[in-house]
C-alpha cells in the first residue's frame, strides 16, 4: 500500500500492522523521533557504500533511539557459510563504517554488524526479533537487481512481519494505476 512520498519523491511503503503510540507500547517513548521508533533495523545491501538509507532511517528515531545497521551478505550454497567472499565482506564493513560516521555526525546511536546468510529474509526477521526492533527500514535503491521492487527478501519480511516494515523504492519500481479516459 502506498502511503506517502519523501521529499525527493521516493515511494515509501508501510505494512498494515497498526502502530503503537508512545503511551501504548513500553519500548516507545515521547523522546523518540516523529514516528516514535526507538530501534530501527536498517539492512544494507550491495552498492550502498555511503549508507544513504541511514540518513533516511535517522528521521524515524530521535534522542535515545538506536539504528541497527547490518550489511547483508548472501552466501551461495556452494560456498561454506563462514568462509569466502572476503572482498564482499570488506566492502560491507566499509559501508558500515560510512553508516557509523554518518549516524554519529547526526548525533545518533548506531550499532553495526555483518550477516552472512543463505536466506536474507529469514536472517533479518531473526535479527529484528533478537534486537527487539520497532521497525525495519528496507531501501531497495541500492539493492541487487533481484531485490529491487518488492523482491524475495521484502516479501519474506512482509509475510513474517516481526515489527513494522517500511519499504522505500523508486517511484518507477511500483505498478501505477492506468489513467482513466475522460
């Protein structure tokens, strides 16, 4: 469901899970950001070296809030889960360092990590539950081609919904209603 548009006209999708108000949910406080989120999980894929999604997710948390940025490294089945892909993991750690610097400049608390997995969706659901995230901010802007639009990871997150799921896509990534003839 299309709910709104950020200032630069990227579409943002929200799940239909109702949002608890700060006085209705113990993990939300009046000092959190506009949306009241205290912990936002931000998966980073592929080419997002500048961790641009962190800047947009930062608008969801306020003082006392925490951004949990994770670089998701899908491991093909023919490789061992813990070995190989050193170059990609180093690239991920570089992206996380950029995210850490960006968040600290904005005065935000941030925790980072790398998730090596065969199933990114399941790993992110597990991570969201582990850190008790109030929201997952999923940006498809720098995701691999298979994850653009609403890919397999986004579908898994939406089907399991461990918390609120916010998905950002380019306007052209979503189907548009056909204009009605006049």
